[in-house]
C-alpha cells in the first residue's frame, strides 16, 4: 500500500510517495509447503563400504557414511558445490556488537563448528519419499549434540534438517543458527523471494518488502560501511537461487522462512577478532567463490545505543533447542532458476 500526496505544495509535488506499507494476506505455514517432486525415474542407491552413491535422472551424488557428509552432488557432471553444508554459528561483529561486548561474551561460538566428531550415522530404509540418512555429531568444545538429517528424494533433491540441543548447558546465546556452503564464483547470479532489495535483519526489516529480487553476489557486501562487518543479509526468504550465465546452479527452498547471505568472502575475513582493527571495507579481499550462509535465525543488530545496549530479547537466540529444514535442488537452465 502506498500513500501519495494528492495536491502539489510549494515543497512537494503531487503524486509524491509519503508512506508505504505491506500486509501479508495469507500468513501461515502453508505458504512454505514444498512443491511437488518432479517426475522422473526411481532413485538408484548403491553402497560400497563407507561410500553411498545415489542417482536420479541426470543427478548424481555420493555420501560418505564414515565422515557423515555429502561429498558429491552433480547434475550432468556439473560440479556446483565446492564445500557442502556444515554448521556455522558465528557472525562478523558489528559496531553495536563491539559496544555490548559480544566478541568476548559469545566467543565460544566462533569456532564451535570446527571440532564435531561423528557419533553415529544411520541410513534408513528407502521409501517412496526417498532415502533418509541421519548423522549425529558432538560439538566437542561445548559438549553439545548436533544432528543433521538428510532425505535424498526420488527427483534428486536433498532435504536437510539441522537441529541443536543445548538443554542443561550454561552457554552464551547463539549469534546465529544455520549452515554454510561454498559454490564456485561463476554461480554469482542471485535471485530470491524474501525481503529486499537492500540488506535486512530480524530487527531491521520493516522497510524491506517481500518480493522477488535479482542481483549479483559481487554487490552483496555493503560497501558504505567504513569498517568491515556482518552485511548483506536477507530475511523471510522462501527460496533463493545461485546460477551461472547458462542458468545452471543451485536452488534452496525453505520448509519455513529462511535467512541468508551470499558473499564473495567468508565471515573469517570480515571478523577482526576481539578488538576493532584499523581496516576498511576496501581492505577485504573478494574471492572467486560464493560463501552461502543459510540460516534459521541470526541475532538482531540492536542499536538503542552503540555502547552497551543488547538487541531486544525477541531478536536474540535464547532458546535451548533449534531446528530447521531446507531443500537443495540442482538447476538445469534459466527456466529452473525462476
């Protein structure tokens, strides 16, 4: 809805936009109902030792049951993902974060993803819905269980459900709950349905309307921040695609609203550590890859003041359990990227 001036004044012309708002008419989980699986041949599965290979039409993949992770996922021999989804909980501190001591207080999560020994891998029975695989990890530095459930569908899509349980643990709040993966830099054309067109966060999104947006990964780093920090985020996302000039690439669909960023650099290169450093955004090197962060939630950026105030509680991650689900689909041409 838009409100515009009806008559001109000395300062404002007629038709000038004075206000705007967006109303969701059909809220609820049904909006995120998954699309029907594409028609195709049956899912073929072959297990050899610790290697579990699967094929569906022109999609091929492989799961390492010892390491507990995907190691190959291709369509027509096209390698789309260089680094497969892994848990990631940290964000590059903002100026407000430094003001409220976040780098020290929440620092246990900075490297919590690095030591996660596999506790158990269970490959379930194949059904009409697909092949389920469950991997149970331990975040060793925190003593926290973390579980990822995969469902390889008959059309070659891979559904991922990640969950963490911090029950009984006295831990600092999470900066974010999500996973990240990396794609080659040629998959730098971004499209998504969510809030945009500019970056937005859980406590900074009312001016960002839901819609379909297209951009490039190279434009996602917020260049007008004097100091490198967390940037380029999008919330309330239903789906996103990263594709090359031919329309090949990857599509992510949420079973619930997702948040994401797609940057040509990693959080580690935006994070100065425990203190601010004398560096600027143009000091951050861009790489020939896309670092894609797929989240359920991220801590709000706050800003009531920048010298101690925390984000409001409703924008902090204070629960003991989190879980979310998204689906990976490989794209094959421009039509699939819509």
